């Protein structure tokens, strides 16, 4: 469970920091979407190492987490493509409209990485490590 919580914490930190940057608004949005997609992809790559959980319900939770992150990653990639499809002279509002379709999902996942993940009683019991302290199950 500690590894699962650590993975979620690293995702959360990565998503929170993905909004930083300088430069023109469109470039910042592109970087923001790219960075968030990269952080999600990195987390997805780590999930197989969490399989075969000794805690009851752990494997199902990892699978649910992976499914949710897969959907988020696809949303980020589609958002970046939509941003790139805008004309060079797109207004700030047009750029912001594209990002506004994606970013609330990123913010929600950063706020609570385990949203939509069924956490078993055995997982709650095993979540007594400091890695799991930031999360309320």
C-alpha cells in the first residue's frame, strides 16, 4: 500500500507543478498539457510494478487507478491536439477554452488521486504508513 500511495503522491506533485512556466500564453498552455501528460504516462508506466498486491482489493484498485489515468492521459493528448489545431492568431479566450475542457480533470485528479478507486478495508488497514497519510480513504 505504501508503494501505491507513494505513486499517487508523486503523480499529485507532478500535476500540481505542471502549471508552472513562462512565455506566451499559448506556449504555457502547451507546456502545461505536455508536462501533465508526461507525469500521467510516467505513473502509468509504474503501475505494473504494483501488481500482485498482497493486500486484498489492491490489484483491482491499481487497475481502476490505471483506467482513470489512461482516460486522463487521452484527454490531455486530445487537448494538446485541439490547442495545436487553433490558428496561429487564436485569441487568449480560444486558447483558454481548449485548456478549460481538460484542466479541471487534471486538477481533480491532483486533489484526490484515488477518486473513483475502490479502496478495500484491507487496503485501509494497510494504509497506516506515512506515505498514505496525505490521503483519506
